[in-house]
C-alpha cells in the first residue's frame, strides 16, 4: 500500500469519526431531588428567629392571622395557629406551596418577654 493511499484512508476515518452520530452518555449521577419547600420555609424562619436580639420578636402573618405556631404534620401541609384581627384564636391549614407569609422583626413590649415562633416539623 502506498503512503498516499494510507494517508487517504486515515483522513476518511478521521472525517467519519467526527461526523458520525454520537451515543448519548449514560447517566451516572442520580437525578436532582425535588426541592422540599416545607423544609426551606422552616429553615428560613429558624434563621430569622435565631438572628433576633434579646428584646426583639419575629412577627409572622398569614391572611390576617398573627402566627404563633407552625405545625407541619407532613412536609406538604402547614397548620398555622395564632390570633386573628379580633384577638380570637385562629387556625389556617394550607398546602406549603401556597403559603405566603409576611415576616418582620418587632420590638417586644417593655417589661414583657419576647414571643418566639414555635415550629413543629414531621418526624422522619
């Protein structure tokens, strides 16, 4: 075989290798996990509460309710307990994805102990 013929074969092989369809690489990593919205909300509330000064309290509101306790029987459902605008006990049950909480920091009344938000999460 002449060197010209050999070079021609190498060039053809290189072109075929470049233009040939490639197989999709096999997935070796696990697919990404869905975000746990409930855990994210709890983590944010805990972080905000942890950053409070001694005379501050976290004021959490949901549709006119001043929330004092958040109970998550599952990571997808939240039961919010607190006081309504008429100062009567109020509860709201909501899917976690639908929660729109308004959170701000307030000063505790003089001489009163600052209220702390209670968060109860599901047992794993």
